[in-house]
C-alpha cells in the first residue's frame, strides 16, 4: 500500500520553515522597546508601556480587500502589507490609541516562499512607518480552500490609550473646523468598483500610462499611515475620522455626537486624478460613498489650532461642525 505525505496533500512543511527563516530579519527590523522575546514562541509578548495613568488596550482588525487581486494578478506583492498595517493602525488613532504591536494572518492555497516573504516585507515596512512592532503571525497553507496562486491577508493592531482621552465624540462642538489629510489614492477600499470600471468598462490595462507611470503603480500605491502625524499633533486635535469604506459621508459622522453635523464644501476637496479618471462612469454620490476621493483622514480641530496643524501637515480646510442631525453633508 502506498503512503501519502502531507506534501502530497498539498502542504509543504519545509517551505513553511524556509519562509520563517526568511522573515526573521524582517520581524527583527520592527523591534521597539516593549517587545519581549523573538519569533518562534507560541505567542508574542509586549510589555505595557509606562507613563499612562489609566491605560486602555485597544484592538483593530482589517484586511486589504480586493486590492489583493491586483497584487496577485500583477505579481507586485511588496506593498499590500503596508496597506494591511495602515488600515488597522489608522483606526486606532481615531480612539487616540498609539499602536504598540501588530499580528498578521496569511492564508494561501500553496505557499510560495518568495511571494509570502515579499508580503511580510511590506508588513514590516508598515510597522516601521507606524512605529510599532511585528511580534507574531500565522501562515496557513490550505489547498482546496484557495487556488494555488491566491492568498488572503488579515491584520490585527494593538495599541494603548489613556482612558480619559478616548471619548473624543463628547468634545466636538459647533464651530470646530474640519481639516482633510490627503490620501495616497484609493487606499484599500472601493477596488471592486474600481476594477469593474477601469478594466471591464474602460478596457484599460495594468501597463497603460497614467500620470507618466503604469496604471497598476497608481492602483497599488500603499495607504498613507498617519501615526507620526498623530503623535506630533495629538494635543491640537479634538477628534479624527479615518475615511475608509463608505467614504466621507459614512465615516465622518462616527466622530460626531447626535446633535451635530459636518458641513463639507465639496469643491474644496482635492480629488485625486485616479478618481477623476473613473468619474464619467460613476454617479458622483456613489463615488463619495465608495471611495475616499483623496481624503484619507479628517481632523476636527479648534480654530486656535488650525494654523499649527496646517503648517505641520499637508492638510487643508474642507468645512466645519454645525448644529443639526448627525450626518456629513456636502454643499
């Protein structure tokens, strides 16, 4: 009777071990004070940072969505890891949490060590930009669940906030101003619609020229990470809204109390060229629900802090807070 190995069933333990060896220096490059131990244990460990009176642990999880499809089809795998980290840590900031460490989950039909290493290189780069540590993860090789070339990602960011600083919504007042921080592009939302328009409707190709570079480079531009900005300007910010799926109109109200609305001057938004490219094929209102339209984060600030924030970021004013039902209204 012939015998079957795990490799015959589609899972290569040796490839997994090789992958772990490849990523050890990448993980090490993200080490910051607080990391206890190294890669290879059953769990990552991180010491609670000192200096907090009432520390609260915050957690955020997210993926990259169908942006992964473009990475897989184009063979460009070293940027989606940055997106993975960005989508998680930017959420923590909105609750005034400072990212401490990150975990990742990588699932695939057949482990390609080079591809997986490139993905984790992006995750490590995202952690470096976020000033947090990559302290663990999981790689799952699941033949039959995924095709051989496909993979999926999930990320988990953990941070710490001062309990007294977490409730930002209660601090928002009528008269506060709205400052937009630019996105780098689509970030990691709206790609199902973007792919449908660009490749099915407009019949474009990855290598078609767009703004003097291949279109795929614009589409795979990594999500901006706003951690360093937050650390520098935390005391000048009342509240923040991360503009992800749902766009400005659905995410900004999450930072508002029931009795206040956000009034946004639509013409003030610096819409990026990639959105203008798709605009003739999508209703304007639908675009503002599906895409960030060039705005990656919105800061709610007092008048006295506007000058400081504008001088230390590439942000710009787009509106203000007024009395009314909790919503974001374009005027």
